C-alpha cells in the first residue's frame, strides 16, 4: 500500500515539536475531521482579523458592568424587565443576564463616591 504524501508551502519554518504534532494529527485523525478543524480555525482567524469575533461570556459581562456607578446599577435593577428585553435583543443568554444582574446587585450596594 502506498502512503499518500502531502506537501505544504508555509510562511514560517515549524519547530520540531510542531512538525511532530502535525504528523501525529494526520496519522491519528481522519482527513474529514482535520479539514473541519482547519475550516473552523480559518473562520475564527478571519473573524478575529476583521474584528467581528464574538467575545466570550466573561467579556460580555465585564463590558456591561465595567464603568457602571452605584446609581446606574440601582436604576438598572429598578428597571430590570426593560434591561432583560434589551439584553435578549442583543442575543445574550439567560445565564449571561443572570451574571450581569449579580454584579449589578453588588455594585448597587456599594456606597457612591
């Protein structure tokens, strides 16, 4: 049986450890899985390069509560139903909204400066 050989032109010379990992991946994984992973990595890299990569939950929560004052936190909690509607329109999940509310409650209890 003849083993197929793949030749690639790349911009940076890989280290010996990287070459070993690549060989192991190609030896152990089916070609379809490798291509699916590369497609995902390419899409993620393109989105990151374009600045449209969606951030994770922790970053979303931090973005929402980062510079909120005590008064703003209290207002948001008083108008929580409206805030939920706004967050859902933005596509936030209920666990994310719950985390935002938890931090707003903490901020609303702090004394304002």
